[in-house]
């Protein structure tokens, strides 16, 4: 079997992206993530399987989904549509039949070859802008063979390749893929093992170890730091960013990403039981203050995204 026949699951391919690496890029969003960040605005990235998203405001109560669903996830009762996502297998039959488009499939299986065909269609844009392909998610390293194949073939076609990663994957898998990645957009979410465990569900020990591994291998790195009110806006975290940045030889920039709550409705539409806390996004003054402090402590370019 040709390597490009390897399949994986993605939930989006975004063309003309200008915020996921240099130039104009095509960003491939892999489905599945090992972290469970309490502020996540892409909960559809959590599991690798296809999911159904239900938007109640679009529903016409026609009942076709209830008739076709083999798992009895849908029911129409007293003029209300009840969707029980915990029983869903992601078969997608309901979404195909929904005339109001209240139900949509999130995630699709694609071969590496199919992904590359879509990415390579924008080659002229990459050449003129210095852009290329970005692997994102979710977490690309949760589907390591799929990610590796796409990265290899993209490099074979002369593309610049970036990867956005949370860093929580085996060091061996990072060793395999790093020759084919030009720039890592590396998440630095929280300082301290216990706090990282509390808010993301995992320790940051492996994450920091892999960050050091990539730096020692000479790979260019941009640190991506989400700024979450009442979670990581303390002095300890600001100092943690500074200290981590100063330990990296190949760090190019630091990006500060202010929390936003635009994705909260997705949790409800996916039928997830636990909803994220609704926080107030940090204002421009706060973000600029953080940026100045970190820039002064690292002598690196710091950008508020």
C-alpha cells in the first residue's frame, strides 16, 4: 500500500490562513486531542471519531433524524428535539437527511493523498507569499503515522511545513517527524505541574521535555501562550514564560493569545455535559502589559495575536 493511502480523521482544512506560520498557508486540523483544557474553544477536536453537532435554532422538528438513527440518539417529544450525544456512533445518517441542516458531521476520514491534493492546489500562493502547510488540531501527534506521511510528502513537493502542537506525545514520535517540520508552533499553557494537571488534565513534564528536544535538534520554535483570566494571568506564569523562553536557543518569537469565548456554543451543540467557565476576555491594556513585560525579560519579539 502506498504511504499516501494512509488515512486519518480531520475536522477542517482552512485555506488562506495568515496566522498559523509565515506567509499564506493551508491549515489542516487533525481530530483528537490528549488535553482537556477547561477554556477550549474547539471541543470538536477532543475525540478522534466523527461527531454530530446539533444546532437547535435550525431544527424544524421534522423527525427524520429520529426515524433513521440506529442508536436512538434523537427523539421528538412535546415539540422539542432531544439529542443524546452519549449514544452517538458518528455514522452521520441523521446529518445527511436533515433538511434544515440543523445536524452536521464534525470530522471526516481522508487519506494523506487526498489531504495533499487539496493542499498542493494552493502552491502558487505559497510561492508568492513564503507560506506553506500547517498541521494543527486537536493534536497532529495523536495521529502520528498520518501526520508523518503528510509532512514527508509535503516536503517532497517543496513545501514549507509548520506544526502546531501541545507537545504531549512520545519523544520517539517527535524524533520521527522533526526532520520534515520547518517550524514548530509550540503551546506553553501553564507554569507548574499541578496547575497544568488541574486545568488541562495532564502534567507538563513530557511537554517541556519535548520542547527541549526540538530545540536541541535545531528546530525553529514559536511559543504560543494562551492568556486565560483567573487561570494563568499571575506573576508566576509570566516569569515561567520568560524563563522557558530564555532556555531556548532556536526560539523565534512569542505569541500571546487572549482568551475568547466564541466557541462556548459548540459545547452545547455537541451535547457535551460539562460546559466551560464563561470568562471575560482580557482587554488590550492587559495584553499589552504582558507583552512588554515578557519582551523585556527575553529580548524576543512578542506579538499579541
